[in-house]
């Protein structure tokens, strides 16, 4: 094998150690060094051809440690030749896993070919990739591998289309680990959220209620005790709702769009819910309600509030909360949003002390609940 074209990039000692190294450790170290240099350096066509020959030699080494060195070093590289990536993916799990999890040069067809071999370790590696197409997701489901499907279910980068969700529900509905894993996703379709209720553990159900919007009618049912396994805090469901207009309408139909719920939601920073709630009660569009609440000054808020039939004693608390809301900025991260809610509630309560006792107790209890995990994290 000629390496003349690479002599300015690689020392003869590197190549000698690769070819004639007495131990696997020596050859693995040489392989790592060579791979790293090839990846960070721009190569001519001739050099690339010579590099391919060297990488082929490494991929054929009898020692698993040497082949793994190649796989680990170039797992994220776009310069890893496709044929070598495929060869590594077909190797033993310790060699295949790095490229199966990370390699950008493997195609959907490559991944499907591996999945069809039904090797559990490789299935799980593919399910953990940063991005997985819906075609590959279906192939993962076809393996029937509970662990791999669980990993894909909790992986936000795995694209579950409607059919993928349906097949997972039908095929793994009686597999608690798989069903619980779906709760870890950042977003779930409402119809899937509803189906999960009957299949997940109590712990997962608690997380589902706290982190995902439930279908409006289901949220009302659970909050009223129709389901014994959990209760829903409608205040925070108001903030999670992907369709706040529909959520508000369902609450009103069920007699749950109460002044107390609206006040508590406002003090929790769920201002979009306040907008839709006032719009629904006042019989105006959301866009008009938004303008009256945010752009028309105190007279606009007063005008729409008076049309809702809400108790006049709560108006100062709503107005104060909005003033505080406009004076501070909500961060994007979860911890920042928790801090924002606490500051909003504390400042609103400080500036207006006429909040009903039950609503005050609720808000303070929620502040305490959110502070407990923060305190534990700080202590550890």
C-alpha cells in the first residue's frame, strides 16, 4: 500500500506502528493518531485515496481494540468513507455502536439493513441517534425490541408520524417501560396523550400531567376525580394547552372556567390563558381581547373585564399581575421560567394584598413546591 502522498501528514513511525505494532494497544494508538490527522487535514484526491487504503487496513485488523479505535475516532466525521462506515456498522457491537449512534455518513438504507439483522445492541444504538427518520422509526418498531423502542420513544429526534404512534400503541401498549418512555418526549399529540393514560405507571402519569397538555375534556374529568390514579392541576394545564381557545371553551362548558381559576392562572404567568378566558367570557375575538388587555392601557383592560361578569373585587389583582408581567422578561429555560413565575406571584401579592385567602394559599403552595427541587439541587 502506498502512503507517499501522506508522508508530509503522517510520520513513517505512525504507519510502522500501525502495520507492525507488536500489541493491539500499540496499533490502536497509532490508528487513533492517524485517523485524527486524516480528519482534521484537507486532503487532495490522491491523499484521500491513500487515506482510504490506510483506513481499510485498520478496519481489517484482527484486534477488536484497533477497529474500535477507528470507529470511536471517526464516529462524527463526514470524512469517514461510506463503505468503511458500513463495514464498521456490521462489526461486533463494541465497534459498531459508535458509528451507529453518531455517524452522519450512514443512510436510512444502511440503518434499515442493520435493523433487519435483529441485533439488540445495534437496534438500541440506532434508536439513540440524534435524528431518526420516520421510515427508520417504523423499522425499529418492526424489530419488536422493547428496549430499542423505549429508547426511540423517549428520543425527541426520533420522528414518530401518526402511523408510528399508532403502531407503537398497538404493539407495545402492554409494555409499561415503552409506554412510560413516551412521557419523556417534549411534545406529544393530544390523542396520544389521552391513550397513554390507560397504559402508563402512576409515576409516569404524574410526569405526563405536569409536562404535557391533556385533551381538555380529559383534564376536566381527571380534575373532578373521574380517574382515581391522578388529579390534574387545571391551572398548569391552562399553561400547557396547545389550543388554549378550545381548552377555555371546554372549561366553560363544564362549568370550570371560574374567576378563581383565571386569577390563579394569571398569577402563575399563564397570560395567554387569561387572554382567551376573558375573550370567551366577554364574547369577543382573541385578537380584540389581546389589544384591550395589552395595548389599550388600563381603560382597555377595564372595558373587557367589565364585559366578562367577573367579580369586581378581583380586578385589582388581575391588573396588578399584568403590570408586573409587563415589567419583567420571561426566560426560555425551565429554571428561568420557574423563577419568573415566583417573581411574578411575589411582586403581585406584595403590590396588591387583597387576593382571596384560598387563592393566596394556592399560589404560595405552588411556589413552595417549585422551590423544593431547586433547594435539593443546590444542596447536592
